[in-house]
């Protein structure tokens, strides 16, 4: 399905209260941006498990974007501070694994900053486009070997 | 760990919404549906014009009842819009509502993607993510918590007062907190209101005294809310009551203390009169102040400044109400809902230097002129220049700090109408020639345009054009000693110079300077300009993104009195509806600990901002108190053994969604 030219795939983890709502606002305001970003909703950027980021890279993401409330604005008081600390460690760990730190980005975007969602998504897409595909081995094809249905059944047993 | 086999193994129904042309105009619906059919566990994939409509919901319910599906994915708008709708539809067909997941292909795809093909591909990815995820969903029960029937209203202008009376009349208790020493807000400063020209005090002060005497209202003036915690139905707030150095319960408002003050002349700038008058260090802002209790200004009182004063005020008070040892008091209250009615401030006219405010004494702001025309104002209702003479010609400049790229871009909505009102009142009181300089005359509203037509007949001059400059440089003899307005009259296409005695700058409305702090305190959001953001501009105009916190009046955006009152009534109705419901259902997204995997490391406990996690010593494991957990998931992300999990956001659900959005497209 992917076009011949490299189109980066970016997974975004946005907190429910600020950045996800901000992304909704970008939609309501019809602010077009690069279609490369797929948004996953979490209640708080504090729920951002570093494993999610590495899972995204493993599954074929070329970049990961994390969005939370501005410092001091967290709906849960301090989840975004936890996210910031984790992000620092995460970035170091990613570098250790050979993943350029530019493929990771943490941004504070409030519910009223639809324009910032647009800007950050566009910038991130361009940044990752310049970096080129993340060449981790094996690529997501590995997962196709096991039929998805069975994967689930195994996980549940 | 949820077992997909439960309730007969996952059978996922995918429903793709056209949303009219909102989605279908960009996304290839047929291709998307065909794609959905290829996804694992999908047994049904359909499309419909409006999934949120009755026939759309019925389609889902029929498939559930027919046993075709036991998981539902709707690809439509944002979950923040219609998640509740589809959960209810799912529950309506006797399937647990949490066997549902939404893919936002409108807000996050069709509305933000230029290219149709790319939009279709992105929609497929999001649907694949939702399908993967919903397979791991588990049945959940909503937590129900009681709603405390007491209400906190912040700000006692006309909006706060109206909401307070509505709620109190319904038999609920209201804490009305106002930071000024009197309630009433901006409306109490006005003389007449447009377009009916009824006296502001005559319609406001009876409501103010009703508030004062209402058994269900606790009125705290000179007070600020300094802390808020909790959630819908169960908030706790801390209110700081600043000392006024007078016992509110003893003072009867005889004002003998003011008379007795060692300052025989009023010397202090009178804020209530916009600095046009003077007051003493011990004062009331205006005769109808509510409560009618004097205030001592510690910045100006000679006792506080020097520690030396005979304190004749104390001797003058028969009731022994003076209390120079009074200190601030912190009140802690429990409430179930909050209405913010914190109002606005007027634009600082000195920011537009070329209009000469602060430089030329006879350039006034509209709020100053409101005080001049007010019978209880510094001149007893006479419109006088600084030298005490009556103006023979007055210019009223519209849109000062409104509709201006350099200051505020928004229209303040009230200025055209109040400028017309002031034109009428000033002409009535002085007989002066009045010149209105306007960009566009905006008079929508009941009786508003009729009022404009009336003013046109009264002989007030209207000049269409933004004023370029106001100065005192006389070129012609008739301009000597006058203020000269220079403006382009865009209707005749010429630049005009008009000499006048007095200029009124019709200043616009701005968010309060501390709107940002208030927003943080109550955990709501502001737009870029600083107005508080409503939950939905059309369908939830008085709600905020924080459940249980509502908005009324101009803190949400420029509003006139009728609009503020209407919104206050709406906020009161929302609050009363919430109270009468008796309880609220909370999203069941709390964290929980799998005791089998918990190693008892206690990492989670230190991270929880709500102290919801405790350690069960005999089992050596952590335990989450569901009543305290707010569902952020911070502990879940930190748990080294994946023993902490979050309902609706379990690790495997999120992993599945990640895989889904990346795998297929």
C-alpha cells in the first residue's frame, strides 16, 4: 500500500485532556497536516510506558510523538512531569539501541492549541522523512508469519 | 487478562460513518469497509450516512441481537463527541458497553488531510488499530459516586448572582465567593442599561440584597478561592477570607467610623469610581454595597502605616465592630459542583498611545463616563470635564482594543450598544453635539437596532471610520483649546478633523488578568486569548472539559447583561440537574494490581499523585483504592513487572492498537 517514495509512519500518543482534545480542535478548525501521524489516545502522558515506544518502533514506526498537557496543567496534577522524566531516559536508551533521538519527540500541547498539533505533526513528519526509514531488523513482516488470530489466542491462553 | 474467548470468542462489527460528506467527501468509504472485512475477528463491516442517528445505532443493535457480533468498532467522529452515544447503543442491545472502541476518522483524518487517498489509508490504519484493540476489551462496570448538593460560585457579578439565586431558590446551598468587598460586579457601576434604558441599580440591587439575606447562600466577599481538589460531585475548596478589619456580623453600615476617621478629607484614589473620585482609608465602595460593611485599606490607614493613631473609628463604633487584629481566615468547604463567573476586565486604553488616554485629561474611558452619568458617581450624575464645566461637544470612539490586529482581534460585542447608550445619556445631560466614530455598527439583539434608529433620529452624528489620532494641536482658530479627532470618513471618502471638548474611548472587553491562574486552579482550559473554553461551542456552552465545573458570563467571552444572565441560568440548570441526578457515573478506567505478578516493590505508590495505592503487608503486594484512583495510569507505566494495569488502557490493549495502526497500511 505504501507509495514508492518514503512516507514515514509516525505513532502519536496523546493525552486525553490536552493534546488529544487539541488534535480534535485542529480537526474542527480544518487545519490540514501530514497524514503520516496515527494518534493513539491515553488518559495521561504519565501512562506512556516506554515499552509502547519501542513496540511502535518494532512494529514499523519511523517516529514516535508524545503529547501531554503543559507543565502545571496536568489533569492528574503531575503525570506530565513523570512523562518528561521517562522521556529523558527513553531517549538515552533509544540512542543506545541505534535509534536516532530525532525520531522521538515530546511536546506540550494544550486543548486550545490546534495550530500547534498541526505544526508539530508537520515538523515531525518532515524531520523523520529526512532521517529516512528506521531500519530495525526484523521489519514488521515478521509478524505476518503468525496469523494474527492465533497471536491473540496464544496471548489469552 | 481478558480472555477473548469469553462471550463466544471475539466477533467484531465495524461501522464506518459517512457523517454526511464530512468523512465520505474525503475518505473512500467502500474501500474502507472492504478493508475492514479482511481484518481478524471482523464478522460484519457496514457503512451508513450517520451512524449516530437512530437508524445507525439500530443497525449496530440488530447485529448484536442477531448474534453476528460481540465487539463494536465505530469509525466516525472523535470519541470525545460520541463515545457515550455508541456505548449506550451497545448497552441497549445487552452487550457490555465497554466492548466498544471508536476510531476518529473525522477530526483526525477527513478534516485534517488534504489528499483523499492518504485519508483513506489513514482511516484504514486507525480502524485496524481499533479492531485489534477491541478484541482485548473486557466487560466493565461504571462506578457511581454520590453528588454533594452544595455549590461553589466564583464571582458575584450579575452572572454569579443570578446563578446563585436560581440554585438557592431550588433549596440547594451556595457558597458565593467574590474578591471585591461588595458583590455586583461591573453592572453595579452602570447607570442605565441598553436598549431599554432601565436603571441598572434598580434591577440589580434588589437581587444583591436577596443574595445577602437568602438562607441558602453563604456570601463571602473580599475572598479568594486558593485551592481546589477532587472531582465531579466531590470537590474540596479552600477559600481565603482577607481581613477587612471590621467584624462583618457586627457592622450595621451606619458609616459613623468613616465620618470619624482622622483623615477629614478623602484623599485616596477611589477605584470604584475609576479614580474619578476620592475615598478615605476606611470606606465603602458605594452606598448600595452588599454587604454594607466598611473596609479598612491597610495600605493607606495611618494605624497600619505608622502604628500611631487615636483610632477614632473604634470609638465611633457603638457596635464595637472595628477589629484591627483581624487576620485572614481560611475556610474549607466541600461542594459537588462549581460555577465560574469571574467576568472580564476592560481594555487599558493607554495601550493605544495615539488616542492620548492618560495624556489629555479630557480623554475618558467609557467605564469612567459610566461613573460620571451615574447618580451615585463622583459628580452625582453630571457629565463634567476635569475643570468642572459641561462639554459642548463629545466624541465617542468605538472599537478601542477591539477588532484591532495590534491589540485584540475580537469584537467585544457590547461596545456599539453601550456607546449608543452613552451618546443618548450624555446628550440628554449636556445637550452637547455627539460624534460617534465607528467601523461597523453592530446592533443585533432584541430592540437593539431599534435603539440605533432612535439615536439616528436624536441628531447624534455617526462617522464611519477608525480614528487615526487624538491630539490638542490646533490648526484652525475653532480648534484652540480643544481635542482634535482625526479620522477618515469612509462614507464620504475624506479625512476629517473634528474639534471636541471630551473624548470617550469605548474600551473593549478582555479576559481578567489572572484568568490563567484561575484556569489552572480549576483545571479547565482557556483559548489563546484567555477566555475560558466551553466544552462545545454549540451543544455544551456552559460546561467545561472538567466535569462538574461550569461557566457563566463574560469569563467565557464578551457578553452583555442579557446574555450573561441567560448563561448563568443555563449553568444553574446544569448544576441542578447534576444534583438531582444524585450521583455520577465515573469512567471505569482505574488502575488495578495483579497480585500474582506484583513483587511488592512499591514503585507505584510513590508515583500516585492521589495516594490511592497502599501496601498490603501480609500479602506483600500493592493495592489500588478505586475510590481514590483517577485513572491516569502513571503507576501502570512504571510497574516493572506489569502487575499494575489500567482498565480500558491495559498494556495488551495499547500494544494491540499500536500493532494495528502500523501493521496494515
